[in-house]
C-alpha cells in the first residue's frame, strides 16, 4: 500500500490518500483550497486510479472541511461511524466556533461499522472504536500492512484534545490502552496532526498514556 500524506487547512490537519493497485481511498479530507486538493487530483489522474470513497475517522471540522470539494470533483460515498452523528449534523455551528463560515451537509454518510475485517475494494481494515477525543471516533488498522490511521486519538508523544463535545480524558486513555496499545509494537501510526510514530514508541514515550 502506498500512503500519501497532505498537511492542510488552518489546523495543519493530515489528510491521507491510500493506494492499493489501481484503487484509492481518501481519509479525513481537510482541504480548504483548490491548490491543496490539486495534489490529490494530480496523483489520482496521473496514475489513473479509481477513487472509491471518503472515510472519516471522526467528524470534527478540520477532518471534514474538504468533503464538499472532494464531492464536487467526484461523487463518492462518505463513510462515518454512526455511534454519534451530532458533530456531522452540527457541522456549521462547529465551524463557527473557530470563525469558519461553511455550509452544512445535505446527506447522511454511509455507516462505517465497528468491526474486524471491514473491506472496501482491495482495502481491508479493523475498524476500532476509539472515543474520547470525539464520541464518533474510530481508528483504522490494517494488520497486513502494519499500519494504523489513528485520527486524533493518538499523536507522536501526544493525544487528542478532550475539551470539545463529549470529550473525555478518561475515555480517551481507555481507548488508547485497550484498542491501540494492544496492537504490535512495530505498527506504524499515521496521526491526524503531526508526524507519524509507532505503537512501541508511544507505549514508552507518550507522557499522557504510558504502560
């Protein structure tokens, strides 16, 4: 699997384009300009990729700002956990808290189910429920590839903030310990902000959640 990372938007959020063979997935599109999104378009079109879907680890504004831009480029299914759709349904008010003027969504996402071996095209993930930063938060683990798309649950020597809607430090720590720190130490972690890391490094060096 090839993974392209794009640090975009006013929150320096990491959006990911995953490529396997001739298929691709876009995860957490935070693109706020045509120039930012053009990088994705160039890769998709140059390599004649079939872009299958948008996957959201959660629906905080910085991870979903680019959804309308992506859908204007190509009509795709958008997948999001159905554990709590408050953030999705209140996207406009979410954005206004940060001084952003956006339009709300006029559709409901497809359900991204919490389960092992969830497949779309050539991609297969264990969809792990990792609330605490947000109530709808999931992380995507590929055992075959040895990677984890962690969203804002786990950062390199950091964790997601817990002071927003239904955030909970206790819940987030539990999610990390039970769902993420049980993965192999050599698992590469692709974070929602900042550089990538590994599970083994975080278990030893993360000041918020150690073992």
